[in-house]
């Protein structure tokens, strides 16, 4: 049975400045390219016909680096793909926001925003080459709420250079006092091609990362933010429906420089070369996933979720019982309290989530 594609991702690669840790597809905001880029995106969006999506997500880069007129052009094109209950998210950098952009977002039905905060500490912000302030973050969160966009996420990073547990705790406590619904938090990853990599910045050791994570979990849980995926916490079940579609193995359309999509069992990647993209050479790589690859991805993403993976859904998808495939690894992981199961689900325990890479290596040896 053909799966219905319910999610749409749009990538805006432009940034007014480049953060030292970021390894997403991005480039400096060059007026020479920006206008043509939006023109190509809008053309692709119109080619989607009248399809309605349950989730639309505009990421980057910095979507709010766009001028008000170009932002409106993009959101106007996307508006026809928004259904009655669509989750419509846009990533926001506080220093590139304006009241005019906020009103344009509201006009075209944006109902969820994700602010790239990373830290509230002024010294750490300088170290990672961010240009917003704590005051700006608080201001824009209040403005979004005032205009009725109340589903708000902030991103936080731990393990930054010179950061301490005490500084991170201070960030967390401040975040929990803000009028937001969601917090995503990740350990710093130093990737090849970033300025941090060239500066030979080191990631924190696993035991230190574990201390940060234990603190993250404890502080957020005690302040009403419930974990629903390893790195994501929400109040009152304000989960990211867009990301849940990824984690549930759903299919999605990806448009824009460097973006990925997954449709009819085929994974594809859009070009990361802006000049090629502007010639209309959008998709540069496609691959049909094998059954083994699909199972690996299903397990890897499913065990990240607090609710784990549904055993009946697994059976429907792959026409085999999960215990028949992982007959050697599952009993061992369950016995060692890394995985637990109910009648309907298979979940990683708290300790299992901390050792998920090791669990996956063990399980994939069964395939």
C-alpha cells in the first residue's frame, strides 16, 4: 500500500553570520542568490499541486534572515498546502527577527516557532559566534505569545567550550521560567568543515556528557517538561509532530539546498551547490532502501522515543515478529535492563538510552 506523504521540509541556507559549531548546509546571505533561490523554491512548491501536509517545517540556515518581502513570498506559496490542523513551524534567530516578519508569519498561519538559543550565557554566546542576547530571546518569546503563536521551542547545547554544569543548570532554570512549550537539547558535536573542527575544539568525554544529560533530564522533569525523545522535552504533550513523523519512519518531501526527502521508499538528497541548484539541478542522489536498511532505521529511531516502537506496527511493516529477527540480542538486552517490553511496545530504559549506540551494534549483528 502506498504511504501518504504527510510532512514537508523547506531549507533556507542563508545566514547573516556563520556559527562556529554548525554543520548544516548554509552560506552567507548574498543578495545575488537569495531572490533567485526563493523563486526556485516557490516554483517547486507550486509543482506540489494542491497536496495538503500535516506538518510543514522551514529550517536552515536562518529562515528569518530573509527580507520581509521574500519571507512573505515563500509563506504565501506554502499557505495552500496548509490544512486545518497543520503544524506549521519556522526556525527563528532572535537577532534577525522584526515585528513585520512576525506579522507575516501570523498572516500565513505559522503556529510553531523554534528559536536557536543554544545558551543564555553572554560569554558562551561569544565563544560560539552567536550575536543575540538573553534579553532578545525573552523579548521575542513574549512577542510570539502576544500574537498568538504559543507553541514555542528553544534549542540548547551542552558541552560547549568553557561551559560548566553550573552554567548549564542556570540556562535550564531560566528556560523553564519562559513561556515556552518545548525544549530540544543536544551535546556539542564537532563536525568536519566547521570552524570548531579547524580550531581543534574537542567534544566533552562521555562521562561528562552523561553528567550534563542527567542534569538536563532532572531539571526539565521537575519543571514540567516531559521527555518524549532522547533530546526532546515538552509541556502538555506539545510534541513536534514534524519530527515525530521522522522518528516514526514516515515519508516526507524535502525542498531546498542540501535537504533530504523520503518518498515511496526512496531516499533522496538535493544539491548542496547553489549554482547547480539555481540551474534547476535539484536532486543529486537517490537510493531505494533495502529491507535491512529500513529495519535498522526503524529500530534506531524507534528506540530514541520514550514510547519506544510498536511491535504490531513493526510486524505489519516488515511481515516478521521483532523477536524472530532479533532472537539473540533482544533477550540479552532485556535481561541487562537496557530494553524493556510490554504487550505492545519495545522501549529503551533510561540506562538503555544512554547506551543506545551499543544496543544498536548488538542488535544489528542479528540482521
